């Protein structure tokens, strides 16, 4: 796979955000009178746009889902954002890719302001040309919209040289919508079946498999 411009998802692809995200979702649901004891039940929230997840998994109306996102961010900003860890080997792989002349970008459904803080906190920002995400007002929350935004901001006009890397179907479907190839990773939170059915061109089981593919 000879791609020059590599777009990475953040949650489940570069870092494992399970603790922070599930605690933030747990907090938001509790405010709606829903008590979740086992936070593993909330892992499906990792990756997709939050509003969609509250609507899909708990049948929230769009209005309530928007309120839940505000509550989520209340906890996430204060406590959950850095309750996170970089996947073992990730920094080594990023450095190797940059050393080989690849250009790296983040394209995340997480708000860009959080993306930049997390990447800087873990020292991963130095490997990336640009770090893009959704916006806080909800006008750029679909993965395809984020990918288009990153490509436009960075002048990436040749889709044949761009690839999206992520762990959930939303990364793969977003890439398809903007006509770029995608690689699904299995060390995150999506299954092989989910990624293959979404149309991933390649699947990487480990982060070092991903390095070899790229």
C-alpha cells in the first residue's frame, strides 16, 4: 500500500480511551436516571459520534442526545480526557512512518480542541502535520465531514494517495464517502466483521501489522 498521506483516527487507533470515555458516558446517563454498573457495556460509544450513539443505544431523542453530549463533555473536560493511554508501539510506528517520508494527519470524531490537547499531552503531536476533529457546535460531526475538512485544510487533492486508518465502521464508511481507501485495525474496538462489511481495503491485526501495510 503505497500511500503518502495517512489519516489516523484517534480513539481506538492511536490511544485507548476506554476509562475516560466510559466514565463520561456513565456520568451523562446517570444524569438521565440511567445507572450503568459495568462500564464495559459502554465500549460501543468509543469511536462513533456521541450524539448518534446516545440515540442508537439508549433511544434518546435528538434533543436529549444533545443534552447528553453536553453532560458528557462536562465530565470529560474535567476528568475523563486524559484518563487515556497510548497503545504500546504506537509512537515507534509513527516515528518510523515519518522517517520514511509519510505525512501524518489526525481525522477524529472527537472535538478538535480535545484532540489537540490529548495529542500534545502524550507527545504524539510532533509526528503530525495537522490534527483535525469535529467541532463543538455539531456541524462537523460525521467522519466523512471530518475527513473532507482535513483534506481541504491540508490541500490533499489526490485521493489515490490518501488512506484513512481506524478501528470502527464509521472510519471506513467515511473514507468510502469521500472516495479514499481505508485500513481497519483490530487492536481497537471494532471487529473484523464490522470492518470488512464496511468495506475496509485492508485489515491490520496489530499496530506493527499496520506499520508493515503502510
